C-alpha cells in the first residue's frame, strides 16, 4: 500500500502539472461536464475531495475485490504505468484512491469482449455455480439480455449505492428499475460510458466556405438546433458532380451518417421511442404513432430526395468507415454524426476545425435527447458474490472518484486539449449533451424480448414510406415481448435470491 500511495502522489503531481499547463493556455478553461442525467457541472475538486456519502471510516481491511472487465476496455480502470498521459494518470489515481479510501485491493480479470459472448461467459460462470467475480462491467444491451437469468444482484438492495447521485445516470436508474429492482446501471465507474455518448460534429472550414456565419453552438444552447435548422444548413452545402451518384472521395455534402445505426440515434433525438408507459404503468408500443411516422418519413425524404444528405444504411465495413471519416477530415462534409470516442480517433485529423453539437431535436418546443451506444459498459454485481456489501461500496466509490478524477481528465484530453477548444460554449455543449442522455427499452433490449427486424435505417435504405403498417402488424407481438420480459425481471428475486 505504501508503494502504491507513493506512486499515487507522484502521479497526482504529474496530473496537476498537466492540468495547470492546460489552464494557462490562452482561451482554455478548466474541464467540466454535467453529471450523468443531471445538469450540474463536474467539479475538479470539492470541499472534502469527494461527492459521495460513503462513511469516512469505512475500511475493509485490505480485502480483495474481484473485478471482471472486457479485455479491450481494461485501461478504463487499470493502468500499470501512467507515463504522464492525462487520462492514464487519472485512471491510476482513481484506482489508488478507491483502494486507499476503502482498504481494498483490485483483483482484475478480463474476457474477450466479442459482443454477447462476454455476457454469455458471465452467465455460464454463474449457472456453473462458480464464484469468480464480485463486480462485472458488462455491455448494457447484453447485461439486459441475461439479467432475467439471475446472474446479477439487485443493486438497489446493496448498501452504499446511491443512484440519486450525479455520477449515476438517473434516466437509466429510474427507467430500468422493475418492481423496485435494478440489475445494472451506467455512470462514471467507467469512462467507457462517456466514450459511447453520441453527438454531432460541424466542420467549421466547410461552414466558412459556404458562408454559414451563425454560431451553431449558441443556436443549440438557445434551444433552436432543430431538425429543420439542421436540414436548412445541410442543404446549403453541395458540391456534387453527379447528384444521382455521390462520389464520397471527391464530392462535398451537407450531412453524413457513417453508420446505419446512426439513423436510429437521429430518430431518438427526434423523440422517436419504441415503447412508452401508459397511465397504468404498462409499456405500449409507440413506434408507429403519429410523431414516429412523421419523423421517420421526414428522414426517408431527407436522405433520398437530397443528394447533399447521405449515409451508410447497410452494414459498414472498414473501407466505408475510412471513406466516410476522410470526407469529414478533408473538409467535404458539413455535419457528421459521431460518438465521443470517434473524436480522438476517427476525426483526429480535424482537431480545431470542428465544433461539437448535440443531436438536433424535432422542434424548438421539444427537449434535446442524447443517448449512448447500446454496447457501452454498465456496472453489475454478481449474485454469487459473498462480498456484496463490499462490492456495493467499491462500485459507489469507483463512480464517485471517476466522476471527480477520470471523467474531467477524459474530457480534457479527448475533447478539449487535443481539440484545442474549451470555450464556455463548448463546455456548455458537453454539459448539455451529457445531461440529456436518455435510455429507451426498445433500443437497449431488443435482443432480450423481441425479434424486431424493422430498423430505422431499413425504410431509408429502401426509400419506403410504408414501414408504419409493418409496425402496426407487429405491435401486439412486441408488446407481449416486453411484458413477458418485464414480468421475468419482476420475479428474478423470488426465483434466484
């Protein structure tokens, strides 16, 4: 512990130096972002250093806490040698802090993160009555798919976890609580959740070339960044040699969706849901209601009637990703949909040449709605763990410390220092996006309770305006599917506890 603490102190000095250097740069302010599902800005420090209510004298006597992580995401909570990197330093500090505060040691395990095979491995371990892990980071959609099999403990029954805190996403915590039980939650216990939040980028060089002088970030902050506003700006940008066959390697467009699932994300931003609770608390299929029909048909027309608005509506490949990313990087697309982790990776060549925007809302009267990829990592506790009390305390501490240390460092490194734009408007946009993350049963749990083959990108791909009739034809089946799934969740404790 002494060696770890010494390294922690040295790392703290390195991180402090980095942050001070960033703050001294002209036009760059200290980092901050809103809490998950909350409009409050992230603190760089607090009066006592932390924002949780964990007892100061809570100590588990150097006990071992066993944590499972997908192999490709382990660096989100464990770094052996920070090496001066801002985010790595913060991750290192976070682990040292949790271990020191609670008197625990991380014992980390990894599994291959290939889609649902990871969750299936966790479930098989539980069904085999193995006792391998206490805390599991699982992909949200697949955690939901196995939650009714009993592998994960009810988080609301564990001591120390407080889902009203800003480091937990209240939309998920409230929306996915069934009969008082919650089997996973998203928040700052892992920075992966932040990486997977969706946004939109605007290429400022393209905007300048087409005489777009409006401050689009301020437009968004004023509540006027709508579907029609985006469309008007996008249609003003067009340098296409053959409107019937856009050449993505030479032409310039106004709007680009590089992945077919981004059509769903855009529809979510417009307020299109698959399910909604009625006054009796029963989930009804609203995918084919009047608003959904209007929004989806609007998108069908947008991407089929306007060559300056394009997307990849089939399964993307490495080559299509390369071409689409290059369009934006080489100033040949005004708008592109993206997730936060795309910014330091796919669009690093455009740092300083774009601003971040939320996904547009349907109309000025509507709220902004953001979401995160269904494969983002959520936090779970194994039902088989004999140390659930300790697991609850560690998970709460990981989220709290991550909120205070890792999340600000991630935003500073990935979205502000390299991006070289930490204006008050940019900071406010980050806060806005993160504070409006909403989760939808239909988007996150389609693998758990229905075989829904009617995706948003399908009618766009086929230029088909008759999709609503297919929704109506399947409505009864889908409502039965979610009702059965929720009923199973409601009885998990009776069956497995």
